[in-house]
C-alpha cells in the first residue's frame, strides 16, 4: 500500500510544476499561490465539521502550524522562485527536502537513523543529480538568488514533516488536511484581494481564465488530494520514506518528456536505478 501511495504522490507532485507554469503565464506568483491554497481549502470544507468535532482541541494548533509550514509558505516561495529559475535547478533544490527532514529531525526532534537509511538518502540524491544534470539544457544560474526561495521551502517541508510525525500521529490524515487548509482560506483570500485580482479587467475579460483554472486544479489535486495522501504515507512508512517522494518527481518529468517525443538516455536510466535503490534502502 505504501508504494502505491508513493507512486501516486510522485505523479501528482511531478505534474504540479506544469500547472504552476501555466498559472504563472497569466497570473502573478502571489495570485497563483493564493488561488491554489483557497481552492484546496474550499475543496476540504465539506469535511470541516467532522474534523473540528473529532480532533482534540489541543491538537488543532499543531495542525494549523503544519498548514502554514507545509502549504502556505512553500506555495508562495515556489511560485516566486519559478518566475526566474529553470525547472532543472528547481528539481535539484526541491530534492533537499529529505536532507532538511533528517537534519531538522536529528537536531530538534531526537530522530535517530541507522547508516542504511543515511546511505539510501544520499544515493537517492546522487541518482537525482545524475538524472537532472544529464538533460540537454544547461542549468542557468543567472537568477541564482531566487534558488534560496526553494531552499527556504524545503526547510519548511522538513520542519512540517517532523511536526506531523511527532505531534499528529493520532490524528486522521483527512482531519489534518481539512483543518490545515480550511484555516488558510481567510489569510490567502486577503492576500489575493491585495493583489487586485478581483478588480482587474483581465479577470472580467477572461484573460486570466486559463491561469485561474490551472491554479485551481493545482490546489484541489496538487495540494488537497496530495496532502491527504502524503499524511497517509507518513503514518504507514514514516517521515524519512515519505519525504523521499521528491526523489521520484524526476521520473514523472521524464515520463512527460517521453509522451511528447523526447528520448531517454542510458545515463538517465542509470540515474533512475540509483534513485530506486536509494529509496529502497531508506524504506
């Protein structure tokens, strides 16, 4: 079951970059991120009454904190970064999430790992580097400063994984996602209002329709559905294995490339084998 959840997450999050790019072609980073979070929250609203009723009051605060760490801040940070840096560099930096998870867990949450898991994590990262650096396009470092937005996002992810692992083990994944996302509707709606989204003529004229739809789908599938799946995976396989989903995202990118007529090289196959070995060792 955990491998099925792993593959589903890889596909959803690996495809999210396409939707994010589509949204950013028409909208600003703050608008795309806000619409994404708002739609995820609205999608979870039907489950809110049950979630708030069944979850103990002392657990609600950690869940809201998890919402900000795992969704709110990373959504804006990724959108801002994606306006300047290319997808290859973004993919490499996004794969720092397992390292951030283990580093924060070891330093602040008493996480203890054997050398096999460390080896698996390092192998996975090495395989991903082989995979991405073998691309036909060279990575551009012209706007390298924007890379720190993604690094900050991975730190948020790493901290969130540890918070969920330590404080929310007894909460149902659906309840965690519901409370986390519904609590973010008001602050993100306020940010979207400040961007002038609702009064801009381009929204009324339909010029923003495609970007808005892409951001909405990103919110419902790439945030709402994916987060429930991620929390389920954490409960079944632990924080380290769950965080290594980022190593599977390049597989999806290659699959999308093959569907559009691109070819796969021996080096890329080698990179994928190294990633699979690393993920298996870290399990």
